[in-house]
């Protein structure tokens, strides 16, 4: 079980006793509701899940940060809160190297920001149909531990919200900085498709084998 007052959240325990955890971050205007059966869809019995709601109301859901030009300041605020969450989780027994971040769209940007800046190795960062916010001197701020975190991204050629080429350019920047990134291009729009789950599952399972 997980206790936190930093975010409105939902904890889904693993079907097998496990110390592995995936933190799930939704996209803009969304919430934890559509991810309520995410554990069944991803189908990794040894994974616990912590679904987070973003803190700010937006339309019928929530948003992690404001629109440009207020994006950068908002991302920094969320970074601080999720750092606090990760530190709290470690106190509760969830080691950072066993914690995965999963983010869709806006949630992908937040997951990537945490992966680039958290000073400890994470189990992995999974980003779906997302993008990046590169702060000045982001390369020099990468810690040795952060460089050990594995990354996995998917994006669609039909994405009319976030163009694939822009995200691909960001992925190449991460690779050039020495991060271990796997990139998958798909024939899809700005969404998480059923056919993605086996691909994500395979990658996460591969990372889990290195954690045993």
C-alpha cells in the first residue's frame, strides 16, 4: 500500500507480491479514470501501479502545467512535487531503481523531465505520444545515476496534436546525451492503442529481468 497526500491518486496492487511500481501520469484534460483498468491492459502481474491526477483543473479533467509561455514554470513545480513523492516512496520502502514512470502526452513530458533530473536511477521511463521541455544546461545537469535509467517511447505518424518529427528530434537529443532510449514509430494518431500494450509489456519485462 502507498500513502501520499501530494496528489489525488489510486493505488492498484500487484497480483503477485512485488516491490516494483509504475507511476502513471495522464494527458492534459484527462484523469486517472481511464487508467482504472491499466493493470489488466498492461498485464504485468508483478507490477504495482500508482495512478496520479494532475493538480490543476482543466475542462473535464486536469492538467500538469499551463500553456506556453507558462509551461516551464509549471513543469518545475510538478518536478518538485514528484521528487517529494519519490522521496516519500523510498521512505515507505519503494526503491527508486524499482520505480517506473509511465506518461501519455503531457504526462510523457513530466515523466521525461523527472527522468532527466532525478538524481537517482529509476526502473525506466515510458512515454506515449509525448514531447519534451529541454531547460538550459539540461545536459550538464544529468547525473551519472540518471544516465543509467532506461527509456522507451512510442509515437504515431498520424498524430495531429504533437508531430512525430518534433518528438523524434527530442529523442535524438536524449540519445546524443548518452541516455539509453528505445524509440518505436507506429501508424496511429494521438492515442494509446491496444496493439501498443504487448510492445510496452515486452520492454518493461526486459527491464524487470535486470532488477532481479
